[in-house]
C-alpha cells in the first residue's frame, strides 16, 4: 500500500511538473503520468486485498495477491528496460517535435505553443540549439521573437536579439529531464524492492498457513 501511495504521488507530480516535456514528445507520452497514477491506485487496492487475505488467513488469496504483485513488478521492469533501451530515440523525438513546434508556433494558445512558451520562460532559453532557430519560422517573419524568449519579464523583443536569451532549450530540457528521471528511477527502484519483499512474505505466509503453522490471533 505504501508503494502504491508513492507511485500515485509520483504520477501526480509528473503530471504537474513534466507535462510540458511530455506534450512535446508525442500525444501518447502525455498519458505516462496517468499510467503511474493508475498503477499506484491498483497497488493500493491490492494492498487492501492482501491485508484482508492475511486477516482471513486465506492461503489461496495470499497466493493470488502475490501473483498480481508479480505481474505488476514484471510490467514495471519491462517498462524500465524499454525506456532505457530507447532513451536516444526519445531524445531525437523530442528534438524533432520541438523543431516542428517552433515552425508551427502561434500565439493563439494550442498546447504545443503553450509548452514551448512554458519551457522557454522557465528554463530561460530560446529556440532549440540557440535563439537563431526562430529566424527560420513564420512567426519570426511576422512578429519576431516570442515574449517567452525575453531575458527580462514584460519585454517586447520583436527582432532585437539583445533582449532574448541566447542559449537553446534542447540541452537544458535534456538536463532537466535526466535529473528528474533520476529521481523517478530511484523511487521506482525502491518501490520494486518493496514489491519483491511483499511477494516473498505473501508466499511464505501462504505456505505457513497451508502447513498449519499460522495461528489466528
């Protein structure tokens, strides 16, 4: 149940803190926090089921609990391996989508333009590799640099490069994501260890009950 609460909290945190980055990967990536929230909720329910099975001293219910927990552990393991193997593809996908977001940027408020503005204003950066990336966009031809590129709040940069941040966002975003994902990876590893302990204890308890070595208190 504790691990479920942790995953639920990580999912909510990811939804709040990393939504802009996920939205520039692809539309399916925005569902990642919901997957964590859903998994956390399922584990909490399974924890409740495990407590009930222990109170009832039911060996088959404990074995069922251990089986479901094992399945969840295997799914998490596969997801971690896939994420590690395809990490370079994820970076390339983000860079490509960020470049496309700049080309299609507008100030009307579509989700990708909002994500670009949020990233640029939060990380104090401009463009993909540097501020010059904006010069090849339709938005720059019509208006100039967006306000989110400004070094200072409330400025109107237009085409004045001195008023905008020179550094690009791609490296800063990758650094931020790697840092945040390091935290998520550490938490996930701890959750996995707890799950393995839960599986082992549930199996041992079910065997003890089967061998009539468990006394109901």
